[in-house]
């Protein structure tokens, strides 16, 4: 069974790994010219269920070793004293199976343990599903036939556009934006984090221990019009939004132009009612982005990719029914993530002066509680309920014998 996966970030490599373990022949096509090795991207969280998937893949220990290792966060606000939050205690209080890791580092780890053919520097130009298989024409001119095609190509999915329709009709903006880039550690942060809250804005800068640099991040509310492919335009928008902000922002913006890993996008959801059409399916942000930075999209992508592979293996003789079973099983988690995102966004990007005043102190106080009490509180928290209570199906009886060596 040959499966084409579009996208080599998180969901794609996880799906490819498990499909290979179940005896499929996965191929991953990725528009970028090479594997996204490196330490770019913002920090993402793997919560309990997603962490368990990576444990079953055998790469959990490697992921833990590559975690951000941030220890404290100083939270500042205009006209108020700084508040120090113990991040190590806070993260320990979430779960023993939780890790924060840079997205680029996670992608590297997943790629290094690859179990698929990878086609870099190419993309799908056209596809035709005739009911028995899918004929694919690539932008390079290559033509191949697959039993199934899966879009794991993110918020601006090419597969979704080709099969399900224009992005503009399927996107629900939440009214916020995220910008992230690397820069020299001009503040001497090491493993510390600086954050500044104001109504409608969070600006943060945190150390990257692997490089000695720092990552600058901006989360803010607004309504902007821009081309998601035009980095120069996006940088100009960020400067326009923050040129008069104050705090340490002028120093951050001094390094914006030189940043070669700049990321900017809206915090938006994808609202497809179904992410399956015949022999074509979507996984992760391509099908149901809950909202970058606020919806636990990385954990959702890992769990969904694992379940998709398992259901395809269970329905090997009828792959379209496997797609439908995957959609049925994952829908409650998707719906919960979509519901969760606006609530998290109202906390992460303070929606009122009261939130600005109360949130830093509450975070600092929570981090001082005993770990057992923190975990009890976390289990009742909206994010904790969504991602810590997810039960993973067991597909181990479907595994095939395999070589221990990655596919070259």
C-alpha cells in the first residue's frame, strides 16, 4: 500500500513512521529544499497523550534531552513590579509526561528516525482520485500513483486547497497574530525568559541553550491584511505594530531584518466539517488547526497522526473506511481543541487590564504549590482536561517486523 504524505513538519513524519511500522510504503513530499533541521520556530508543548506516542516511537528520551530547559520567567508590565515565575516547578506540575521543545528541534528528531521516502523541493500540482487510487502530478513534472494521499501540510495546506476548496472559505480568524525569530542574546538571558504583558499584547524573549541565542516572540491582537508568503511585508507589519511599544522592543526589532528564521502568521482555526474525501485525507493543522500557539496544535497533530496510521492499518483492505474511522475517533479531541483555543488566547494575550494585573501573580503562586497539588489543579484546567485525558488506542497487534535502520 503506497501512501503519499504532503508535509514534513510534525504530523507528516509521525504518520510516516507508524505507516511504515504497519507495513505501508509512505512517501513524504516537502516543498522546502531540505529537511528542516535546526533550532528555528517557536517553542511547542507535547502533553501526556502526545508524549506517549513519541515514547512508543522510541524517541521520547531524545525529545526530553532536547527540551528548552528554561528555568525562570520574569514578567513585567507597565507601571508594575516584575514578577518571577519558577518555570521548572510549573512544568513539573503539569505532568511527568510533558515537555516544551523548539518546533525545529522536534522536526529534526522525527526526521532523523524517518521510515519513509522523502521528496524535498517539490509539491503536489494536481491529483485525481478515481476511486481505486490517486494519480498525482508533482510540480517537478513527476507523475506517480498512490493508494492514498494525506495532507499534513499545515495551516496553508496545498492538499486542502486542491481537494476541499480555497483557504479563505475554511479559515476562522481568532483575531490574533504570532511572530517569532532568533537573535543574539544581547540581554545575557541564558536559560531565562523575559516577558512583557499589556492589554492585547505579550512580548517575550527566551534563551536557546543549544545555540546561545535567544528567541523573540510577539503575540498580539488586531486585524491585518497581508500575504502569508511575503516575509518582507510581514516584518514591516511587525515594525509598524510595535515601533512605539517601549520596554525592550526597540532592541528586539533591531535584529528583525537579519533574522533568517522569521515566522509570522495569524492565529486562526480551520473549520472543515470533514477532513476526508474519498482516498484523500487531512491530518493536523491542515484539517483542523485549533489556532497556532493557543490550541495545542502540535500535541493534537501527533496524536491524530498516530490514530490515523492505526486506523488505516486496521482497515487495510478498505482504506477509505479507515479514513472515516480515524475522523470519527479524533473528532471529540478536535472539537475540544477548537473550543479551548479562544479561552487560552484570552489568557495568553490578556484581554483586559484586570488580566494583566492578576495573571503574573497567579502563575507565580501556582508554581510555588506542591507538585501533587499543581497536578490536581492542572487536571481540572481546560488544557489539562483536553490533552491529559485522551486515551490512545492500542494498535500493537498490527505492527510488522522491521529493520531498525531509518530509510535513507
